[in-house]
C-alpha cells in the first residue's frame, strides 16, 4: 500500500464567525468542525495527519488528545496557505509518498471523494491534483485555468483574476493531492507578489507546469462538499446537510424517522433497527440506543446507553444514564447523570433521578425525586416521594431493599435504609433505618374540631 499523509490547515481565527472561539472548533452535529475533515482523511487511508494550528492551538490539539496518528505544527503568523503548508511539512520529515492537503473548515467533504481523488491522482501519475467543482455562481473562489490538453495551467484567486478568468466556472476547492518530494521543493519557490501579499499554495500549479510535470484537476460530483464554513449562516447550512446524511444512514440501517427534517441526531450516536424516532428528538454524545425502542417527540438524550424495547415518552431529558431492556421513562421525566435502571423499570411523569440504581420491575410513577439512592427490585415508589440526600454540606445515600412499598408523600432523610419487604406509610418522614418486613409510620394524629367553621363566620 502506498504511503498517505495529510496536512489539515486549521490555524486561522475565522473573524467572520464573530466569536471568541476559533472557527474550526465550532461544533457541527455534535463534534468540532475540524473533526469532520480529519475523519474523512483517516477513512481515505491517511495514517499520519498533521494539524497546522495557530490561534487557540492548545484547544485544537486537545480535540485529538492521545490520538497516535495526529501531529501538530505551529503557524505563528498566518501568511497564506503556502506558508501554512510549509509549516506543516516540518512535521512530515522522513515521510515519502502522497500528501492530502485539506482545509479545517470543510466539514462536508466525504472520504469517498478523497478516495476518488487519490485513485485519479495515482492512475495519472500526477505530481499535483486539485479537487474542483463546477459552480453556476463561482464568486469568491479561485478559478481553475486549464491548458488545451486539459491539464491545469494555473489557479487564479478572484482578486487577481482578469474578466475572462472570472468567467470560468470551475473553481478550486483548496483540497489537493501532491507527491511530497515535489511539494518540498516547490513550496520554497512560492512568492507573495499578489493582491493579498500572501504565499498562495495555488502557485504550485504554475511551478509544476514550468517544470513540465503533470498537474491535473478532478471535479467533484457534489459541489456542496467543498463548501467552506466562514460565518454562522454557513455553519447552520453545513449542520443541516450533515444531519440529513446522519439521518439517512440510520434510516438505511432500519431506524424509522417520523420526520427526518426535525429530528436531530449527532455524529457518533448508535441506534438499533426497528427503533422509532418522533419529531423534535435531540440525541447526542456517545449515546447507544437498542433495537425496538420508541423515542417520542421533543426528547433530549445525551451520552446514554439504552437497551432494547425501551419507551422514552414525550419531553423527557436523559443525561449520562444507563437503561436496561424494556424500560419506560416519562413523559416529562428527567434522568440526571449516574442513573442506572434495570429491566422493566418504570419512571413516570415529573420524576427526577440522580446517581441512583433501580432494580428489575421497580417503578416511580409520578412527581418524585430520587437522588443518591440504591433501590432494589420490585419496589413501588409512591407519588411525591423525596430522598432528602443533601444536608447543606454533604450528600448522603438512601438504601431501599427489594419488594419495598413506599407510600405517597414520603420523605427519606438520608443516610437511611429501608429493609426488604417493608412498607412505609403515606406521609411518613423516615429519619431512622427501617428493619425488613416492617411498617414505618410517622404521622401527627389527626384532630377534628366539629362545628369550628360555623363559629368562625
């Protein structure tokens, strides 16, 4: 297999984003923008990927912390694409083979397109091949000027183009395949005699042509792939396209979307076949959803593991939680991080959980808060139950054994335990441990004063 490396240009600030966060770190479909072209390069076979960083370099590097195939090169001053590539080449010392040059702000680029570009480049034995697109309105893009044989003679930036050159509809994507030996020699010959006073990578085309080397262009079949993200409008458009692709991939794998246009699934989410997603769902993080699940409208799920045949009802919020098979949640429930629910568990409307485990067949059907608790199997939690887990300084745990019945409006003042097969009567405040097989009852005696209302008139 021929050696392949990539250089990803990610040093610019992106002033048109009008943000304190640099452009390539803005999230799109759940991951930073720079992650998309890196993934495309990896999938195309690139085993060494160099990020050319500048603004907020540490933050960009942290996205790929620990990745063995990622290297970083610093571009202290942003003096153009040619200068950026020159900085990146230092990190490829000793490499021999083909280099992909990609932009960090092109999240729509597909690995299949890069593979086609590589195949064309190698079949034609070119030293440089540029990915192009044919646009009806090429304003703002560099124009690709071909010679009579169809090879690329030069690429002209719009600011430097003549009227005839501006009329050309084939544009430069900023994505290249180059042989590294040519790249190392040619990059030193680039000057900055242009309208911007920058070192243009596109000048390599003219350098190759003067040396009689093969320099080609391959138009992409889908022009949207080369779209760069420069402002919030383009950010939203790129996100819309990526989410459409993500949803299509899930649908082709057997997932039903009631309305794909209003269902928002982030990259990295796994959903099993025969699951049904309703409009307004937002599912992100490294969420895994099993088969045969139903996720109703306006549900938000982040970084959860959900088993098979689960039913998440409308407007519920689930965060960093684990659900076994056949669990029902909601409507309007809130599972906070650390919630672990066993099979056949039911969490009803307006129930909030946090850092709890709940055994098989247990249920809390409505209007309940359960935090820092270990709840056994076949436990009934009555309406209005509260685990009082915080004393103002520390959090404390509540332990509830198997087969316990907790009545309505019960307060469990932690740390406290309720033994298996016990019953806690409605309205009880539990402040001490309840032994197994017991009845816990704590109420103020009811006093009826007959005729009292008549006397107060």
